[in-house]
């Protein structure tokens, strides 16, 4: 039964991913040498997709945990639940991953509480263990187990910064938006639209990213471009697709929105 | 013989000690005259001997010579002058006599007499000036064009000399230059004559002013429009009736109006002047003084070409306003440069007319309205439906362009709408301050968008590219074309390289540049389009052609690169085509430019043009399109296209002769005879570029315009305390202020200068700490209790980290007994923090220097405390408390000296550690000046606004009512403070005022009533009570 449960975490088909540099090789090497990996980069640039792809390449199950402010140690490790007359232990995602030698991916790890983050420390050095306090056991991670965290340095809030003691446990891979050609290919494929339209969307993306720092906290992500493409492929007019998928999500500022709208109508 | 001896004897008697031979000589000469004259001279000589023997000798030596040219009367005058000079300085007198012959001999008798009169007059006041005028007189008179004028000028000088010697001599000195200038302009119009008559009138009316008027003539009469200047003289002479000073000022100001805006504007402006003058000299003085600046500002805003149009427009409106109210007219004229920065003429008119009614209510209000100080005034200006203003969309456009290009830009306003995008410096985008071309805002915006897209296109498609291989090739091409001898080409290039290298070497950083090799030789450096355009024989013409073609290239590349912008480009192009003049109305020298414009930017020449100039259009089209109509055309392609068109212009004569006739049939034949006119065209082109045609808006170097615009600042801030200079590290902020009478904000009225507090010693803090040691420890304890644990257990949760044992037991019991169970079994740890940010605003005005607390019965050895020190103690205790509880806090102090100098001291900023440095700053707090509370509150609120805390507090420590120089009456200050507090509250800040003013609680209630406040009766208890008040506020 356990085996079946973990099967659902396996990638059944190859995720679409275009390698931009040597990040796949690095990742494979890290896996082989049992090093934890940190993925840095702006939101929606393909970090999650990369992990999925690597999990497929390595043929390991992938357990993803989206971190949030109230994510507690219990949420990660596991807890007792009342089931009828019994109290039953339920593994948390991290425990499951360790037990099954899966890849555990903690998305946006800065968001997690500091006391939670400390929990992964023993897993990320050469001990590779996970103490499960409530059960009174210590789990040793198998060789295949790998911890991957993602981290968006764009936030740069003083409150939400990773401590050095945490940061320095990871090999860090830098991500950025794909190159124009790659991004066109991605948007065209993922969004199911022709290349010319994809090119327009990518050009809009490029222009809007120019505004980063001049009013925008973060540029428009590849993901949003793909969303726009998907809407277009479903018959939504390009301009309104761009407005709902590109302009509105990234800012609430009226003037900025208008500027972006003008950029959209300039390109399309 | 007898008489000669007599002379000899007399001389000897009077001139004792003079050599015999000299006396002999003198008496010889004297004796040669009539007896009467001789004795006249002898008599004078004798009296002069009293001053100096030498003087007398010089006199007697010169006198017989002088007498040859002059009658007795003049001789007497001449002698008198010498005597008068001698009374000041014998040296001067001697020089006078010595130079007399040379000066007087060449003149006509009338002139001699005049000169003597003049010098006589001058000598009564200043010997040295008199001598100077005298010696230079002949040369000057010889330089003057004719005798009549010379006489007139001498007469004027004489008249002036009655009042001011300096001025009369000035006028004399300037006379040749000025009259020469007048003659140049005259052309038979009688200008010179009128000018001299007017100068004379000035001289009669007010003496010295005449000289100033006279010397202003060349500057004022700077164009050759003598007709207008005659009008100017007429008006000036009318003003002269009001006084010389006013007339002179009128004349100078009027000259600027006339030269910048033409006769029509001048007449209108003069009408305005006259109505102002009717109010008295003070008013006209003020008005005339301000006018030149207004006119030059307007000129700078519109650019030279459109200045006249704009100024006429403004004056027309002012005239309209003036029919109803002269004051309003003057005020709105003054405000026009500022208003037109952000509004169209149409808006300006509406705005000006709407303000008139205010005079009926309150003059002060009306003035504020016209000075654009009140917010409603500014709103009115913008709200009038007069098109879309740049101000309202500048931010959008800036972001738009930054998005397209990824570069940072500045957007600068222009008062006129250009037909083509301006090619600037690649960093500034010049856009019209208002667009009212189309009926709807959306359409107007499209025009803005197109102009902005062009600016972005210039960057994206590299108009400013430098040193690309294509540009180098283009440069060689251009040089080859214009250096006719092929052998010289290489030589020319080499020479240029050398020149550039030398220049580079002079600039020190040459080492890198010099060593750069390219091909077989060193390449020219810094090649960009402007560098190449300078190689054309007529750079002005080339620049013009280049601009149009380059705009065409950008247009095409935008179309290739962006599908969407095509719609907007087409839309604007449609408009451009509609506005094209009929080709037959285009002046011949502009014809080629017009055709080029149509081809480059309007999608091809109009049918009408094609009918008349089919052949040349085909040629131009081929040239232009083949070079720039490609998705990769670069600026070098434009340069080459420019070269080709330029060559056409040189070879192909303009065809105005044939245009009336039968199209283009004889253009080939007429080449020979018309080539001369082609030269004329090119020669004229440079002027045309600065001329009045709307197309010529563009020139590469027009950037100077914008720098002038920046200088347009408030014109009439004289009565208030001036802005003090900023010290290094200061930051200035501007805030609005509420004017109770206007019921409106005065915009950007107060300047708050933020600076680091001065450092004092830590002693104060340490002393306070030890003094209040007991209180501090109890405060610390109390505040530590306030500090919440960072994690709080929440019971009875549906989900959580752990079971809550009590709930689980209850659950089991419930299930066994009732079967009804609660699912809330878990404990959850929640983070809950105090989330408070507090700013303290300390009144540091000089009223806090007041001493309180000395008990009347206690001896003077135990003095009271200054209020400021009590406040400081309060801060010390407060910071202890705040450090204990861990709230974010900041401490500010303020004083003010008028609205421009509200000083805001940062004692401790949010996020700054409470360090020894902060303690020193607390120690360094001292009192000065006044309390402009409103501005200080606004600035503190702006600081607090940046904090992310949920609760934001602003605690104001003040000793009483706000007061400052130009802060109105107490009511005004109170209302402003109230308004500032209200604003703060609206923006999510809780203000709280602690005051020690006991009197006038009603007023306090009025001011602080809407927000919390407390009055501390016993001032001395403030430090101890402050933490308590704070605790109450935050729990």
C-alpha cells in the first residue's frame, strides 16, 4: 500500500524542459554525491519544472511542499491522528520522502517558519538523518533521497531572508528567465499557439521585464506568458488575454497598468 | 612797440620766476592780437598765476591760438573753464589748455561753442570728466555721420549735463556706435531723427535717463524692422509723460516683446502697460520689470519658431481678461509661463477668466489663484477641457518608454506640438505639454503614444549609434562626395584623424583611443550622425534632411518590429496627411523638405504633389525607400539616404518656375539657369531651419531650450523669508499647506529640510538616567510585561501541531456517552507580535526655552527647568521603555523660519539602533525659531507611512500654539495643523498630542479635538507620565 502511495509521486511522462546551461549535469552530479540543492531565481522562471524534469530523469518520486508562514515541523514530519478508536501516525511529506528515497522539494523555503527550517539541517549535512521526535526514532536517508529547496532572492525583505547557517548547506543553481528563443519555444509549446504569437508574447514579456525596479517588483514570469498563450489558444483575443494574464497579475498600480497595456497594444 | 613793452612788463610782474625768453615769446604772440583781447587774456593769465605759474604760462601760450578760431565770448568761456578746472586741479587745467588747440581747431564755430558750453557745464561738477569729454569730443564728432546730428547730440549732452555729468559723457562716448547702428536701420524712415528727438525729450524730462535710453538703443533695435521701432518710439514718448524711469523701463521691456513676439503682440502688451500705468508708477514699475522675464520664458517654452504665436495668444487672453479686471490681467500674464507648462492656451484662457470673479470676494484669494498657489486654481487649470496634459500621463509614458527600451528617461514638456519627434540626446524625451489635437482623450493619448514610441524607437533602433563600421563607411562616403579631388580624400581623412587625435591627446585619456587600430590606419573616433552631418557643406540643410529621413526610418522599423503600434502610427499619419499644406502653397525653398516629409512620414507624396512633381517624387521615393525601408535599416542607411537627397538638392534645382506651368516637362532643360537658385536654397536652408515653418521645429541643438525652461520659476517671491541654502546632507521635501481663507491647499507651499540632528554630549542622557533611575527600572519592568511571547498556544483548534490532552479526554468521554464529539482537539502555536511603530515629534521652537517649575519660595540657586529639557528627559525615559518593549520608534524634532525653512531634525530614525550616537543627538537638541506644526506633522506622517506596522502612532510634544512668520494668524495656523492631523489620521496613523499649554483649552480642543490629546498640568511630571500615556495608547 505504501508503495502504491509513493507511486503517485512518480513522473509518468517526460516534463517539457529546455536546458539553458549545464544545470542538468550539475543536478545529476549533486544527486550522485548526495548534496542538497538550492534553486535561486525569480518566480515562474521554471524552477519547479526543472525539478520535475530532473525527478523524471532520475526516475525518483518527487514530493513537493509549498512552504508558508505557518508551516510547522509537525506538518513536515508527521503527526498522530485519531481514527476511530485508535490514534494513528501519519507520515508527513518529508518523512515519506526520506523513507522512499524520493526527491523532496521545498518550494519557496524562505516562507517557512524559522523553527521549521532548522528541522532540515540534519538532513542536509553528511549525517543525512531525520529525527522523528514523536515516534522516538531517527530515520536515515537512503542514497537516492535528495533535498531541493527553491528561493526567490527577489523578495529581499529583511524579515524573509535565509540565514547563512541554512544557505551554506546547499549547492546553489541560479535560474533566470529563458533566452528569447527558448522562451518562444516554451510559450508556443506549453500554450499551444503558433510561433508568431508566441514571439509577440515573449517580446511583451521582455519589455515588461525592463520595468523591473522602475515600479515593478518582479518582471512578468514565463509562467504568466504561458497562461496568456493558453488563453489565446482557447480563442480569447490576444489583447485581453495579455491583460488578464500579464498586466493585472503583476501590479495593482493604475499608471503602471496603463503603461503595460500600451506596451501590449504596441506589440500586438 | 609801446604796447609790447607794456605787455612784457605786465607779464614779468605777474609771472615772477619765469624765464625771460618765455615771456618774450608770449608777449610776441599776445601782441599780435587786438588790444582788447590781449588785455582780456592778460587779465585772466594774471588771475591764473595765482594757482600756478605754469598754468598761467600754458594759458597764455594757448590763448592767442584759440582766439584765432573763436569770438570773444567763446574765449571767455574757454578761459572760465580753465579757471574752474584749476580750482580743482591745476594739472587738469594745464592739460585742458594744452589740448585745446588740437580739439577746437578742426571743428565748426558752432560746434566749438557747443563743446565749450558742454564742458563748461560739466566742469562745474567734475573736472576730470569734463577734461575727458573735451579731449575726446573732436574724435567723436568726426565719427558722427553728419553735422546736424553732431549738433543735436552735443545739445542733448549739454541738457543731460545739467543733471548728471557722468551720463552726459557716457552718451557722448556712445554716440558714434549708436548713431551708426541707427543709420544702418534707418533706410530713410527717419528712425535716427526720431531716436535723437526722443533722447532729447528724455534729457529734458529726466536728465541722466536719456543716456541710458540712448545706450539701450542698439540692443533694443536689433532687427531691421524700422516701422515697428517707430511705433515703439511713439509709445515710449507717451510713457515719458509719466517719468523718465518708467519710460526707460517700458522701452527696454517693449523691445524684448517686440523682438520676440512681433508688432501685434507688442501693441497688445502696450495696451496692457497703459492700463497698468493708470494705477500708478509703482504698479507699472513692477509690471515692466517682470515682463521681459515672462516673455523670454514663454519664448523658451515655445521654441523660437512658435514664440510669437504663443505670446500673441497669451496676450490676446490677457487683453480679454483685462477688459474685465486689470489686476487679474496682470496677474494672469505673470502666471502664464508657469501655467502653460502644464496647460494649453485654451485651458489657460478658461482658467484666467474663471479667476476674475475672485477679486470680488477677496483680493488675497484672487492673488493666490493667479499665482497658481492654491490647489483649486491648479485643478481648474487642468480640469478645463482643453486636451490631454502631459503632466497627467507623464508617468505612464515614462514607464512605457522604459519598458520598450529598458532605459531610464526624463520627460520634458514642450509648449508646441511638433510634427516630427525631436531627435534629442537619447536620455530626455521632449513631449508637448498638452495635446488637444483630437476631440477625445483616448485619441490625444494615441498621439502621445506615437511620439513616445518614436523616442523609444530612436533608442532601440540606435539613432545614437557610434563607431559602427557602417557609420565609418558612411563618413568616408560623405567626405568623398564633398572633397572633389579624389586624391585629397585620403588626405582629408588623415588630416581629420590627426585633428581628432590631437584633441583626444589633449583630453588626457588619449592613451586608449590612440592605440586603437582599424585596418591599415587609425580610425576616426566618436562617429555618430551629428559628427557626419558636420561634414556636409551646409550642415543645417543636411541636418534637416537627416531628421526627416531618420524619423521615417524609425517609423518603418517600428512598423516592422511591432504589429500593434501600426494602428496608432496610421492614426497619427492620417492626421498629418490632413494637415499637409497644399503643395502649391509651399514656398519654393521648402518644397523639397515638404516632399521628403510626405514620402518619409506620410506614406508617400500626396496625389496633388505627384501631379506637379511626379518625377522628382519618384526619385526621392526610390532613394528613401531603398535605404530605409528594411527591417534592419540602421542610422548609417539614413545618413547615406541623406547624402543622396542632399546631392539631389544640389544638382536638381527647385522647380518653382515650372510648377505653375505644365508640371515637369522642362525641368531637365532648366537645370543650367536654375543652379544658381539651388545654391540660394541651400544657403538659405540654414536660416530656414531656424525659421518659422512648423516643419523646422526640429534641430539637433535645440536642447538649449529645455535648459531655459527649467529656469522658469516662481517670479514674484519677494516678501517672504527667502529659502536658505541647504547644508550638505540635507534633503528638501515640499508639502502643501491648508489655507483656511481659501478653503484650499496651497500647493508645495512649505519646504521641509530634513537634516541629522546636531550632536551634543551624552552627559544629558546619563544625568537623566541617574536622576530617574528608580522610575526607569519600574518603566522597564512594566514595558517588558507588554512584550508578548512570540509564540502563543491556541487551544481547541481543528488542526494543529499536537493534541490538546484535555480535549482528547473530553472527546473520548463524549463519544462513549453522547456520541456527539467536538473535532477541536489540537493545539496550535501562533505567532503574535506587538506591531507598533511610533514617531515622536518634538517642538524645538524658541518658546520651549521658557523656564518652569521654580517654586517662588525657593532660592534662585535652585532654578527651574527649561521646557525643552523636560521634553528631552521625556524622550530618554521613553526610549528606555521602548527598548524594553521592542516597538519600532523614531524621534524627530522641528523648528521653522518661514515656509521655506522648516527644519526637521532626525534624532533617531526607524530601524536605527539606540546607540551612544543617538544619545548624543538627544543631548544636542536645542531650541530655536518658530513652530510651523502643520508641515512638521506632514513630514513625520510621511516617515511613518513607510513603516509596515499595523499600529502607527505619532506623538507630538508641543508647548503651545503653532506660530511662524508667514503662517497667517493663529486661526490659520490652527486650521492648517488640524488639517495635517486629519490627513495623518486618514492615512492610517494615529496622532496624539501632548501639550503643556494650560491657557486656551478651547483652542486646543479645536485644533487637536479630532485626534487624541492630553494636557499636562504639571510640566515637571512629563517625563514620568509619558511612558504611561504611551502604554495606554498601545494596549
